[in-house]
């Protein structure tokens, strides 16, 4: 895939800013530092500076490289050209979400009055809704989208399942945002239960559609009938 400076440069700047913030904060903090907060925004875990300051920037960089280069190792790599815009939006959304959470965590580590639980839930909920909006635009591949044995064996199952997953992701996003607003344990339990139900529904639905497909064929570059 071609590099678009308009979309890639902002991501590079954000990732560089995360490492820059880590470099600035490193000499100003002493181990241990806060690394985890509960749903009420209260510190409930401590760790060393590597975990608190460098782990998330490294994860962000790794995810960027993986999502940027995954088409090179995907047997269905030829399909990526048909959903370049969707993949770019998804990649940018993930990078920006992680950067927002990281910046908020660093602010909280220095004792600033920020509610990291609220901000993290809003950022994660927004990511779920963005993913949901673009799920139906993802074409068959082996790494991105809903990949069950049945979506990878039926174009019909892939298309319908990812469309359903898009709607369910948006529902899950709304519950994550609600958790950031109300920050109650019962809502956390409800959200986890709904997430589990949505995931199970997606899996079952992919199988049912596969069974209804009169001509199932591997949609991601490798057809099952060609395998030994």
C-alpha cells in the first residue's frame, strides 16, 4: 500500500510525542509510579517506570507497524487495496486512542486532577463506535475483522457477520462511554455481560450464515478446496 503523508505523518507525530513525553517524565519520577486505576479513577496499582512510561508507547508503535505492514504477510493481501480508507481510519483511531489514554495517565501520575477512568472510557468507547462504523467496509483477509472458521470459508458469512459486528460494536461502545459517566460496579458487570453476549452472537451468527451459503468459498486468498 502506498504511503499517504497526509494520514501517516500525524500518526508518526503522535507516536513520537508519546516517546518524547516518556523521555521528559523519566528523570522527574521515581519508582514506583502509578500504572493502574480502577473504574472510579483511583490508583490501585504501582509499577516501575518502564511499565508506566514506555510500555504503552512501545505497544502503540508495534500496533502501528503491524497494521501498516500486515498486508505483506497476509495470504489475502490483495484484498487490502479495496479497504485502504477503512484500515487507515481504524489504525489512526487506535493510535490516537492509546495516545489520549497515555497522556492522561502521565498527567495523573504527576498528581494532576484528571479522571483517567472517564477519559479512558470515552476514548475506548469512541474507538468501538468508529470500528463499528467501518466493520462492514473491511474486505476478507486473515488478520482484520471478524475471523471465524465460517467467515473465512464463506464470503456471505464474512459480509453479513462483519455487518452485524459493526452494529454490535457500536452498542458496546455506548456502554463503555456510559461506564465512564456513571463509574459503577454494576454497570461494569452489565457491560462485560453484554460484551460476552455480543461476541457469542457474532460467532453463532457467522456459523448460521455459513450453513445458508449455497456456494461457500474461502474469501481471503486461500480456498478450502485447494488445501491438502
